[in-house]
C-alpha cells in the first residue's frame, strides 16, 4: 500500500490561483520536487519487520535535507536504515531513505508524518514537504477467542527412547574397548612386543651368545686386513653386551668409567671388575687415542675377551650333578654311622 502527498508551489499567477489546481508536484524557480512515503505491508504479526521508505523525486537544482536518522516514528523502533545511491530517471533524481522498523505491542498504530526540507537553486530559504501518516495493524502471533494471554499448560513429559539409550550405551562401550586396545597396542609396541602374545623360544645364556659373536669376529680377519680400530670396537661392544646381559646393566650406553662404577655398585667380584676395566681401557686406547697395538697385544686382547666370558658365565647344573655334589660334601663320620646302623648281610654257606 502506498501513501502519497504532493504539494505544489508555483509563481503567483492570478489565473492559476482561481483555478485552485492541486497536482501533487511543486514548481519553484524552474525546479520541481515530490515526496512519497510507503511501507511494504500494513498488517503484521507482533515482532515482524516493516520496510518503511521515503522517496523524493526532484530536479537537479533542488537541494534536499533528509530527516534525521533518529526521527520519531511513534510506537515503532528503528532497527536499521539505508540510504541507497541516487538514481536519475527521465531527467529526475530519485533519492530514497529506507528504514527497517518493528514494534512489540498489539493494536492499531500509525507511522507519524515525516518532514523533509528543501531549497531551490541559489535560494537559501528552506521550504518543507510532509508525508501523510500511515496506519499499521499489529496482531498477536496466535490470536484466539480466549484472548492473547492463555493459562500455562502442564509440562509435557517426553517419553524415553530406550532403544536410543541402549544404542548410545553400546557405542560408548565400543569406543572404550577401542581406547583400551589402543593403549595396550601402544605399550606392547613400545616394549617391542606384538599385540597378541606369542610363545617365544627361551633366551640363550649370555655367554653362549658372546662366545659365538667372538668366534664370528675372529673369522672376519679384520686385523689381517688392517682394520685394527674396527676390530677393537667390535670386540669391545661384544663384551659390553655380555656384561649388560649377564649382570643386568645397560653397559652398551655407558662410558668405561660409568660401567665400572655400575659394576662396583652391583657388588660384582672386584677381580672380575678389575679384569673388565683393564680390557676396556686397552680397547679405548685403540678406539679413541689412536694407539697402534702390537701383534702380541692383539692376541692378548682376544684371549682376555674369551677369559672374561668363560670366568663369569652362569653354569647350569643337572639334578644328578647336584646330588653328587651333596653326597661328596657330606660329613664322612655321618656316612660311617649310617653304614653301622644298616643290618649285616648273612653269609652264604
């Protein structure tokens, strides 16, 4: 619905005055202007937004002062506004101001008139045009015969969806199992084990592995090939691994001084510790101090490595060997007394 108010200003002419012409368009000093107010709807629900527009059509020599942005629009609140760019249509300039308004009261209301001031050409005197008021009907969202205000209803009880609850519980259980299995997998991978435990062969005694590695090292003939430093590095690592597996010390990651301190702290025999210290010291001299050993020293270091393993290896005894040792260590007098208590054999005639 559009409401339109036009005022006409024309030079004072006797003939036109008597005619009383009212055309809705003003002419002054060869300038014309028209003012129009419109809304996009005149019946709304409470809280709905209305597009209220003020449209001015004028000549180029007519200067306009638009109403203030906070102009009073009665019971309506201005939510937003916009001043679109001017347009030129059929020689006229179209100037607009658009408001987005709303109200939260029910009833019949009016958008009050809005006044626009203008001047023509170089004239500084301001003249005015005023829009007509626009009626707006505001209705309730859910009108009823009983009125807008209704009694409170009892709260609705939402029925429980047991199947949904069961599905959520099962999904939570599956997620929990996945997390537990993931943690177990992570721990076993970190420990170098597979997710499913496997029956593994018993570990070989440390001395068997060390002796086998020493034999393989001798077969490489590194010394004869001039790889003396490499040979001493290999033989040193073999004994370090053996000491680590034999006495549960992380020997391969320690310096010689740290390893000897660890062996002393582990209450290992001083003689064994001294032999290992002497062996590693000789190897370090070749590895780090660029010492060139003699052929006799090469033979001696190999023999010393074998002696360390042989003298410190763990010996597993069978049950028969344990019984023989226990009998051999028994007190001879006790054995004689046991023989005396035994009944004498009858002589055979």
